[in-house]
C-alpha cells in the first residue's frame, strides 16, 4: 500500500495536473489539500484539454475525489466546475466528489476586498488573482471564517454573515472606497449553493482514514508550488496557504505516518506568474521561444508566464522542505532545438556564492545566477517511451539535474497528453 503526495517544486504551473491524472490510475482516492480556485490544473486526454480548479485531477480516472479542509472554496466556482465536468461525461456525483465539512468558504466580501486592495496598491500590487483566496484565509486565521458545516446550517450561516458584513462593509466603504454588500442577498444566493452541495459534504478525515485502513491507496495533490508557500516561499509574493508536502496531513486530516512517498514536479525550465524575484529569468529571444513553445499562459488567469532557465538552488530547497523521494520532470520537449542549455546551480551575491535559497528578498533581488552549460538537442522526443531511447544530450541534461538535486527522476513528461510520458519508477509500486 502506498499513499503519495504530489507537490510543485518551483512557483507553480509545473504540470502537477498531468502527473496526478497519470498516477490516479493506481490510486483509489485523490485528495486536494490546500489552495483555492486561484490554481488551475490542465490535463490533456486524447487531444482534449480539460482544466480543473477545485476538483482533484483524479476525477478523469473515475476516482473518488476529496476537497480537503485545507482549501478555501468558492461554491459558485465549484458548482460551475462540477457542471463543466459532467457535461463532458465525467461522473461528478456525491459518490465521486466529497467536500470536507471543515473547508472554509470564499464569500463575496472576500473577492471585493481582494480587488479593492490590489487597486489601492497600484504599482506595488502583489499580483493576486482577485478570487478572494487571501482574504478567506485571513478570516480563517482570525476565527471569523464560514465553513461548509455552517453553510448547511441556515441559522448559523445567517448569524455569521450578518455579523461579519457589518465589519466588512465598514472596511470596504471607509478604507478601500469600494461598494458595500447586502448580507441578505448573500444569504439568499448561498442558500441555493447549500441545497446543491449538501450531499457532497462530510467528515472527509474519517473517509480517508477508513479507506487507508481498508488497504486503499491515496494520492494527495497540492496546488501552486513550494516557493509560493506562505512560510517558505518568496514572501510576500506567495499564496496564502502552505503548499509544501507537510500540509497534506493538516489539509486533509491524516497523520504523517500514512504518507509513504513525496513526488516533486519539476518543469524542465522555470516559470512564474505575477510579481516577485526570479533570479534565472530570461529576457531574451530564448525566453520568448520557451514561452511560446511551452504555451506558458496561466490556466486560471491567462497571464503570460515569465520564463527562465532551470534553477537547482530552488529545487534543492524544495527537496529539503518537502522530503522528496522522487521527481517528475515535465515539458522536457519544450527545450528541443535550443543549442546550449543552462542550469543554475548557485547564486553570486556581491561576490559571495550562495547555494541555499535566501529568505531576504533584497538579497535575492541582487543574486546573479551561476550557470552550467550543456549542449542541447534537435531531435523530436515526443514519441519516445523509454529513457534509454532519448538523445544523449537529453539524457545528460536529466543526469545533471538528478546529480545537482540528489533525487531520482521517476517520471519524464515529453508532451501534454497522458501517454506522452516515460515512467521510470511508479511511486505506487515502490513501497
């Protein structure tokens, strides 16, 4: 029996959705443990692209999918996603999708505050998606949040909404110069969401626990990436939750002894969306080529992603923080046709060599990447299904990556479709 955690190792957008979809074949349950609909997982099956924001990627494999207590959920978005998947012939009934009764709910005032704050910041904005994620996590931390267990209790829900709207409206009007909200309209709208979602809501911690006791295998999927973690990322240019593997336990309601492996998803180069430091970022034709070839646009926002060379300083950081037992390399095919490839393995900060990722953003902003150069390849690798059949220069690139991060490569993705993958070691068959 194996229970595997999947995390991003960079700044998100590493291709976690594809890997989760691939490995879900071997799992019985797929659990999303943090984040909200500020994340998007893109999957391609038989040429059809399907994007999910809240429902775990394992839904395409007809697995039981759980939305854990570590998420903040916009019920309107969730219902829309359930309908979107159902229209494509995917079973999204209560037997297949379950919502933690302890998961917190994104309310209209969260989104209103999110947008208004970004407007006020102007050029200093963080680059939030404006979906209310951060404000919802704020209310969770200050014990003013609304949970799904509250949503299906009309009296409790009404009391909470009226109480918090007084405060939110004062803040919106007098500080953010934004429109206020009618609590009764919110209650009326959300009562309809409650009717629709009530059959999906349960104590998922018990569900997962009993399933593991019965010998079932669980796949835990995170959103975003390690360096967007609220504690360990490039703060404040981060998300509002813990994205590292340790939060799979807290965000799903399981003990750490149940986890048997952690796979980190590594894009063969580096990207990030929004503001924040990015030492290995490219501002030349190669960066443009990678962006265009890799179709690097955010699945949620549509924003163009910033592109750069592979950075193993941040990858080593991710290996340590997540306790990675293996890595999955994605979008390797995008690097085809580039004469010389570069891998950053350390930073130069005013003449001092740094091999560990600094917390001080002022230091990070002045770090210059130190690269190792490797010859590229021109061969089309999209049809290759064995690592041994890859071009020598491709194998050398992968070998250098493995050596620099001291973690074995388990999976190699050489195209967007499910079958465009080389599986070296299936983590569900390791233990």
